[in-house]
C-alpha cells in the first residue's frame, strides 16, 4: 500500500490538496484575511504552493486521525514593522549562552504547544520555504520534514553501530524573513531570484529542527542522549539509501538558528543546540542544550583537524569567531565542524554552518562543500588556498561565485527552492524522446575520439548533504 502511495504520489497529491482546502479551518488574522497555507486565496490570488510530496493516502489519514502538514505561505507583502526581538540587546560574543537561549525561546514561543504546526501559533507568525516538496528527498506530510543527510556509525556516540540512519528536518522563517520569501515568489510561476537584492533584512530569524531516523529501541540503547526523547511521526525511512518511505517515528536531535543581525561583522550569527534527554526539563524541547555559536570562520586557520567519531568534544581555543559550550555535564561529546568550527551532531565534521551556507546562490555555481564533488576537491584539496574559499568570511548578501550569480543570502533552502522550480519547469518532471535518439553504444562510445562538447555551466545539487 505504501509503495503504491509513492507511485501515484502526483495524483494523490492533488487529492490531498483538495482535502486540505476543504478542511481549511479558515483561521483569520487581525485583518480578516485567511492565514497559513492551503487556502486558495493565499498570497494574492495565486494557486497555493504544494504542502508536501510524500504521505499516506488521504483515506489512511482519515481513518487514523493523524494531523497533516500545512505549508505556511501567506507571506507578508510589506516589510513588517522593524520591532526587533529582545535578544538584539544581548551581546552575542560576551553573553553567548544568554543570547542562544533567548533566540531559542523566541523560536519556541507558541510553537512547542502546537507541535510546530506554525499556522496554529497565536504569538507570532512563522513561514515555510515553498518548493521543498519536489524530488526524491522532498517534504513528507506529517510535519513537513525533508530528507537531509546520512548519519555515519559512531558519529553520534561511541556505541552507535546502526549504520543507515539519516537526518530529517523542517525549517521556519519569521515575519521579516517571510517578507523576503514573498518578494522572490510573488508570482508562483516565475520566481525572481534578483528580488533577494542584498538579502534578508535586519531582524530575519531562520531556524530548523532536525530528527534522526533510527528505531526507538536502538536509539535509546546506542545514543544515550536520545533517552527521554521527543519522537515525531514521519513518512520516512530507517534506511537512508532507500527511497521507499513508510510511517515511522524519528527522534529530535538538533536545532539550528540563523539570525540576520546588523551587529555581526558579516551580517549573520549561526547557533546550534543538541538534544540531551538527561537534562530532564519539564518542557522536553528545552532539553536542546547550546552547542555554541559562530559569526565568522577564522579564515586564516587552515589546520586539518576533525573529530568524526567523538568520545569527547574537542574545543579549539585558537578560534576567535566560534564559541563552543565548555560544560560537559550539559553537552554530550559532539564532533563539531572542521578544526572545531561550529557544526551540529548530524552535520558534516569537515565543514561548518557558515561554510556551507556562504555558498547559497542561484544558480548554485559551487558545491556546498568541496568534498561533495570529486573535481572540485581535486582542484581544492583540504587546507589549500582553494579549499579556504569555503572558510572565508564572505559577507551577507554576496554571491559565492560571480558575476552572473545571485546571492540567496546564505539561505540554502531559497537556492534549492528556485533550483527545484527551474528543473521542474524545464522537464515537467518527465523524460524526453529526444534524449533516447542517436546515443552511441557504450563500447563504440569508448573507442570514439573524445571530443569535449561545450558544457553549460555546472549547477550543483543542494537537496542532500552528503558526509
Ligand atoms: C554540509 C552543509 C551544511 C552544513 C554544515 C550546515 N548546513 Fe544548514 N543547510 C544546508 C542545506 C543544504 C540546507 C537546505 C536544505 C535543508 O533545509 O536542509 C540547510 C538549511 C538550513 C536552515 C534553513 C534555512 C536555510 O538557510 O535554508 C537553517 C536555519 C540552517 N541550515 C542552519 C544551519 C546551522 C546553524 C548550521 C551549523 C550548526 C548548519 N546549518 C550547517 C547545508 C548545511
């Protein structure tokens, strides 16, 4: 049944959408206009964006009473009143912990009560990025999670042998950030990357919560900090290499934040939290303990050091633009990023938040890490000047490659969303007769002199974070 559900995803999708519209609770905001996704009038009379790409059948959902993910897409048409959150008064370098917890609180308020179904939040508005439903790693329909990155054995804890887990995540944008999404996607059929301009406005807050796909009994045994966990329903898989999805449970493991803060030397502050059930907080979401924050990459530090199978957290005291939580009673052993730069437990130990995110542009002219593309790695070996381009202090709103590339201001979902849309538009999701004509047999092809055809500029995939 599940397999069938995947095969007829397109058809089902339409059905789900119709049901979602029919069931729309028509919650009103102060101005009397419908809020949240699924409304046919969302975003100025445009056809709404799809909410998700993979789910049980509508009948299965109806019979079980599960809640279904709804894309929050009623983006503000005007830049909201610049009323900055209170944490903009906290010095993030000096009071890094206070800052991180204040941002976390801002992201939690009104959301933990409603399981992050943000259209039900009555404290503040949050939005999702459209076009994350598309492709094999697209959003599932319980909570809008996308398939992210495989998790290696011992990456999380020394006893972790389960080898096929992956990270699944959902990202949220506050009203200031939502305004910029709306600018790019004003016309749902013609996203305008150039409307990013010089990027998000001061006060934009982006965050993401990440889950681990591992059976609960295994996780509780092999990854001790996941005991006393938060488990979400997901239409996902315990085998990251498989595209066959079923209804499973996944464990909260990590939270990421990005704040566009004018006080930061390059415009962005990145922060990270790791789940630790031992904290035993009354509100379990608060068991997400600070890992640290970064506002720069220490661009001259090119020592090749990483800690992919952590038994302790190795803090690099030479870094001056990353701060890591030194409290080992609170923070379980964690690998961090390249040479101790900030990264979370399900992130790549040879990268950093800033590094991957600085590449975000349309079209995506470089891989998010040189490690993910053999030719790029060959030309830019670890620690070389070329490699250090991924560890430079690129300023907010600046394209990684230029000219001809539009920065999506460190927002990889934006780059991916436009790329997904463009791919879909070019192919309508299908295969073409012409691609099957005049293809030389593999053997003949090998013998033929190798004439290099003119290649269009390479566009790199964004929909998956390899390790
Ligand atoms: C290996 C590359 C990589 C690393 C390292 C990485 N990210 Fe991301 N991040 C991505 C990609 C790709 C996306 C877009 C797809 C998605 O949502 O996963 C993303 C999405 C996000 C989003 C949602 C908004 C957006 O920009 O698209 C946030 C917030 C975020 N990451 C924060 C962080 C933080 C904080 C860290 C460090 C603790 C981090 N990321 C490390 C690749 C990375």
